[in-house]
C-alpha cells in the first residue's frame, strides 16, 4: 500500500521559487570585481535568473548541456547557479586556481558548451580559448561599460546584454529529480582530476541536512558569507542552504584577505561564515595586529583540512565565536559531519569540550560511516583504533563522471582518510591514507603532530611527512614555516612535544621553509614536501 501524499520532484528551481515567494525582500550583497558593492533582493535575483534561463535557450544550450563558469563569489555567479540547473542544464564550476593545462583538460573532458567568466579572468580565458574545442560561446560577466575594447576571443558576448534582450517570464521545467544539476572536479593532486556529477535530488537533500541545527544551523535571521569559493564544491552548499532558510547572503568577490573580510563582516553584520584554515589564519592575524573584535559573527565553519586546536581556541576563547569543525569532500557534496556537542557534554570542562570540538564531528542523518582495517573488516568505535574511513548516503558519489568502474567497496565510498570513531560517533581524522606515517608497523597520526606544532607561538604553518628510516621503515619529519619576526630552533620544537604525544611519535627532525606549498583549494601540498625531502637524512638514522 502506498501513501496518499503529493509527489513533487526535489529540484533546485524550487529553492529559488521558495526564496522569491517567502523571502522576496531578503538581500544579496556582492563585492564586485569592478570594485564597487552591488545590492539586490531574492525577488530581483529570481527575475534575472529567469532572463538567464531564456538566454541559455537563445544560445542553444538545452537540457543535458553543460555550462561552465570561471568566476568569484558574486551575484552573477549566483544567478548562474539557479538559472543553469533550473533549466535542466548542468552547471560546471571551473577552479581558476588550477594550471591552464588542467583547466583545458577538464573543460575538454566535461565537453563544456559555454563559458561564463569574470573579467578578472579575461587573460586566462584568452589563452585558453583556442584549446576549448567544445565551447561554442564565451560570455563575460560584465555590463557593456566594462567589456574590453578588443579581445582575441571570437564572438565574445556581454552578460548584461544577454539578459536585457530576454523576458523575465519563464516557466521552470519539471523533470526527474535524479537529473544532473552540477559538476565539480577534484583537485587532481595525483593524476588527472575526476568529475563528480551531482543531481537535483542529492543537492536538495544535502541542503536540508546542512541547514540543520547540528550542522550550519541557518535561519532567516542569519547573514551568511561564504568565504569558500562558489567554484569549490558548490561553496559547501551555502548558495542552496541560504535560499532554503531565507538568510541574507553576502558574497565577497575576489578579496579574501583578512582586512577585506573583516570589513565586510562588520559592514554587513555577518553571523555565519565558512572557509578553510589558511583563510582564517590570515583573518585572525589581521585582527590581532589591529586589536579588532567581531561585532556580529556568531559561528564559523572550518573545513577543507583539519582545524588546528590553536585556531579553534582563538575563535572560541578570544573572540567568543562558536566553531563548527566540519568534514566532507567533493565526493560527498561535501557536508557529512560537524563537531557540535551533545547534551552529554554539557558538564565537560572548557578544555575537554574543545577537545571534542577539535574532532571532525558526527554525521547528520542521511549519511553513515564506518572504519575498516586493510582487509575490509569493520573496526570498533572506541576512539582509539584507526582505520580506513568509509561513507555512504544519498549525496555521496556512486561513480565518477564518464567513468565505467565504481570506486565503491561493498556499497561504501572509501574516502582515503584514516580515522577513529568514538563511542558517541565522533570522527577524528588522523591522516590521509597517502600521508600516513608507518613506523615499525604502527601508524603515527601526522595531523596530531601538526596540531601540536601549530600550538607554538612562533609557528605559522606546519606539516609532518614520512621519510625513510633504516630500522623503523618510516619516521616523522616536521616541516615548519615560522611566523614573520619570530624565531624557534629545531631542538626547541622537538622539546615542545614533551608530554603532548606518545614519546615514540615525536618527530625525529625539523626543517624550516620560507613558505609552504598551498594547493588551489587552500590545502597544504604534502606531496610536494615529500618529493622535496625524500632524501632527507634523519639524525637518528
């Protein structure tokens, strides 16, 4: 027997229709690449999205086609999020921080048909255009006054001219909720990047889950500023959860330095924001140097890589901002887990509570997790036994785009993370499987060692990598970037570990670098460090 309830497909266009109808006066604020600030409402955005959907039809980009973007966080990019997917076309957000060769490979693999780009990327697009055989139209996200006087791009179109030529009457099509909605490629640190093709259903379910109280905890009284780029895993779902909840949306454009972000937080009354640790370190350093405080910020989401405990304490203790330490990946849409405390933690002392919040957190309903040993046997949730972290759920990848073979193992996606799970279900990532240090047959958690180093006042960034050892196979080498104007020696840092980790975990040596290699999503590139120091001779060897 079936229930007698309405059956309506979960479509991204329904988020826009809801926001226009029930939160039409809510504001969207954008810092533009032109240098000024743009303001309009959900209602005005919805009307422009309908014009854009009509323009896609004019450009002969129909259902199942793929429209690519090279753009920062701004209102025109947001319009593309809704108009493209809402029309049944796939939105493909290209990462402008990638090398040009990777961008060309990705666009060719995806078979993009149109490219919308911010004017700040004009030189990049001009260099790429001759290599993008599948693209039949290039559109500059600008008005006529900001179009280039000349360009080598054939038939370059003006975004605002396209919209002005179209009607804002458009009926959003209704189709199967499993239809593809958007496409993101992994960062490709090893081999070519891989495409992750999301559906309307997976995106809406992810938005519901990410907005929950034990996740981003969003409502219509919030002011949301996604520092995480719209080209990075759909800005962790914030363009969708903001419209779902009716929150004011603030888009920072290209200026992501500490000074620019702080000014925008204060000017617009931002209550919630998300980004990677490297961005937040710049913000905290700026605020400390200037003696600044937050007036409105209540919660900050930190993900992409592990949040150092010192950063967690700085937000929570110095600035009274609640940290949501989250975990996810491109293949999981990305949000799966957040470090929100349970009622059972109410009596914990402050430092003990921060220890729990430093974990990657517990999953929201819709996804499930487990850890396994090398033979695939499930491990105990004891908070001590590390294993391969596996995940499954309706917004988790089943197979990569244009791939014939699924990576799933017994119906679970292998994340590549090494983790423990405690009795309360909190994940603690100890390593990436490719980064794990195996000394004498035992695993050493490089993230734990990095977190200790980051607690030293002279350390700006730290990475721990495995280097060969004749007796123990591998031992940890600590790579450190000092804070400007400070000094710390090798011996001081090694002594700093006393009492903080098991003695045999202590790094055997320390090397100092002027700057850490940082990838296109703000993550440290340990692969480059491993290559650079692969022949390093440990003093104990």
